[in-house]
């Protein structure tokens, strides 16, 4: 299946995968917050990620103040295998 078509048809599955990975981060680095799906992108050429992959971005929102407190990025290959992650 074409990767772009698969992402469009299964975007909730991609976001849920990113949320699952975020929830597995060590608790001292992870914040208890609301998680909002933000975007899914296909990366062909990236400065830090050297292999083509899918980037899934989540917005992290403070539960009390409803304010953005960061972003989580999950990078997976087209088989949905982990490539890298980044928490800002």
C-alpha cells in the first residue's frame, strides 16, 4: 500500500502509536498532561534523522492552565518500527 494513502486511512492508529510511545517514557522525563495529535509527515531528508520515515507530532498541554508545555515527536519507518523520538 502507498504510505501516504495508509497514513490518511489510518491516521488515528498512527497517533495512538505515538501516544503509546509517549506513555512509555520514563516518568521523570514525562509530564502528566493532555495530549493532542498535531501532525503526521513523511520525512525524506532530515538533518538529524538520516533514514526516510514518518514523523508523528503530539502537542502536550498542561491540564490546569490549558497551555502548551511541549511537543513529542515519534519517528517510525514504513513498517511502523521505531526509528527515534524527541521530546521538547
